[in-house]
């Protein structure tokens, strides 16, 4: 009789060929990596509850400091390069904004119209009934329990030619993953690399603009 791990499918591409592996270095969790899209995800049985997640997020700091602005600078540079000028961006959704979004604040300083949505801190469902020229999601994709469902939702929010910009640390394979600090946050459950986002582009009809290190940008072809 198969157990849950034997019957697990990829949470993104639904491929059944997964490599299951244990990380003995604390926190010693159990993970899966997809052989097709190369996404790595935590054993679903080890995820925090929604209540535990929200408590954990409450510990995050959201101060407007020079170091935080420097952190966002390469991401903003890629957005500005794509649109030529931030003032040409159009309507923006900050998806997974948290209680206070420094990125939204910076964009508004540049006279960009930004709406903030977060299921815990800015849960305004009406924002998900509107259309956007740019959707930004920074340090959010690694929290997704169901990235396929999230991508279906996000691509339905695009204006024609809309752009998705994602900031999340890319994994470098299972060997590097063992000691990787990024996986140690218990709310980080899903990890991507360049091949993962390439699969996303092919599946969701996105032209890849940037796909390296920690930044992905794709423009919807429809």
C-alpha cells in the first residue's frame, strides 16, 4: 500500500516523477524535487497551519531603511529597464504585500498607482477582480502551498501584455540546498530555479524577460 509520499505529485506541473530526499541538517525536514520543472517543495505534511503562518509573519520587520531600499534596488532596476521609465508602468498590484509594503511605497514615490493585496494583512478580494499592467510579488512565491493555482490566478489579472515580476531566491540544487539558509524559515515551503520559471513561461504563455539569481520577469503574450 502506498503512503502519502509515494503518491505525491509535483505541486506545480503535476509530474509524478519526483526525487524524495531528507535534509539531516536542522531543521531536518523532508522534501521533494520534481524531475521535470525542478521545483523543490516541503513535504505537505510538515507545513505550518495558516494561524501559525500569520504569527510567524508578525515577527517580520518592515522598516523603511537604506538597507531595505538597497535590497529592492536590483529588482526595481529590472522593472524600470523593461518599462523604460517607472512613470510608464501603469497600474500595479503588489501581490502578497504584507502589512506594510516598502516596495509599494517606493513605486508611489515615483507616481505609480499601486494596489496592495495580502491574504493575511490586506485581504480585499475586489482587487482580484481587476486588471493590472504589472504584478509584483517579492519574497512571496516561496510561501505558496499551491503555485499552480496561484499562477492561474495571477495570469487572470493581466491587462493585455501585462508583466509579472517575482523576487525569490533561486535554489542551486539538492547539494546546496542542505545548508541553504533560505530553507530554514518554516514558512518557506516552495523553491524555484531558472528551469522552474522556464516551465512557468511555457505553461502560462509568458515571454521571459529576466530569469536569473533571484529575479524573474515575464510578459503575458495574450
